[in-house]
C-alpha cells in the first residue's frame, strides 16, 4: 500500500518540490486506483463521487456505523497527501460536518 503513496508522490513532486500540475494532470491521476479509503481499499476517483478526508481529531475507529457506500468516499488522511488532496478538490471534514451532511439528513 505504501508503494501507491510513494508512486503518487513521485508523480507530483521532484526533488522535494511540488510540481505545477494542470487540472488535466490531476484528472488523469484520479483515474488510477491510488487512493486509500478508510475501508482499506484502493480506488480511483473517476466515479465522480464526492470524496473527502477527515480532520485528525476524528478517529475512524468508531465510524463502523457508517454505511459502506459512505466509508468508500472517505480517504485516509495522510499528512504527506494533504496538498495533493487539496489540489484535487478533496475536502477535509470535521466530525460535526460529517454527521450533519451524511448521517443525519
């Protein structure tokens, strides 16, 4: 699994500096199954679904009550991926927003 993260870092960084990627570059990256969900699966983000990460304060241990369809949208929040996720438009949610938008509607 770390190989996928390392590969994504290689595609987006050069000698410790972020590469200036175009939106079309990010669209191509989204087609690759490089992104890990809290369910442990590696997925591509090409399905058009709204994917997001959770703030560090949110522990995923107690999120077992969430349906699999929602857990498959939550990406593992990794500090080294934070900028890449932001560039791809992947939002970071706190627990209150998660509950308000996805559990309680």
